C-alpha cells in the first residue's frame, strides 16, 4: 500500500510538473508575441488587459487583469463591461460599463461610465472603438503580466521557471533512484544476514 501511495504521488508530481511547464511556455509565447506585435496578449480570441486605474472599483481593482472577448457591437447591451479605445486618444484603452446604447442612422455608439466615477464618460464611444466585452477578471494578476513583458520577466517565464522545473523534476527522479538503490542494498544485506 505504501508503494502504491508513493507511486501515485510521483505520478501526480510529474503531471503537475508537465502542466506547469506547458503553462509557462504557452504564457511566455503569447507574452513575447504580444510584445513583438505591440498588442494585448490574445489567447483563443480573449485579449488580456491590465487595469491601471480605480475607475471600476469595487468590480475590479487596479492591477487586475481583465479578459475581453471580441463581440459584435450590436450584441452589447446596457450593463455590459467593455474594453474600448478612447475616442479622444485611440492609443489609450479604457474598460468601463455601458450605461446606454445609441443607434443613429444604422450606426451604434455607447455611453459608458466607470462604476467608481460620479458621472458618465465625457464622450460617446463609436462601435468601431470596441475591442471586446469583459467576461472575466483576475485580481492583481496584472502586476505579473506587466512584469512578464519586461526583459527580466521574459527571462523568468521562458528560461528560469521552466529550467527550474526541469531541474527539480530531474532531482526528484535521482532521489527516487537513490532511494530504490538503498532499498535494494538493504534487501541484499538482510538476505545475507539471514543465510
């Protein structure tokens, strides 16, 4: 029973090691790709953005990651949280709640507001400025995302973490082999004493 438990733990450890390694390499790939392209990391049509201000507190805090999925503008309804390019400066991205949907001559626009703000945004968001509807957010994970875009972060996610996990896995295998060898020597010694 003891060997079965140890073997199960060893298998679980290896599976966890492989999953962490795959996760690290995948995330690292998408972060490097996003840095090269100058765009937000995009995994399976979901873009990740880091929240920089407190305009949506208490829904999400600064430093959170919001995950926005591309969606057709005509599917947006009031109360949806959307990510969009600021109409005054399209290099700036904002994530606010839609409070009103306007339709004029077949074109859509949106009135938005940050939950923590006292008033609506001082502009109307054209449908073309939408980058996605926010479906999920992860508190404070944005700090990790920002760090991962730095040269130190890239080294950490692509080299140090996977390398450390690989070395740890190899050390665990060596320890297992040494313990097995010690057990075998003890069995041989015990057999010698008995005869």
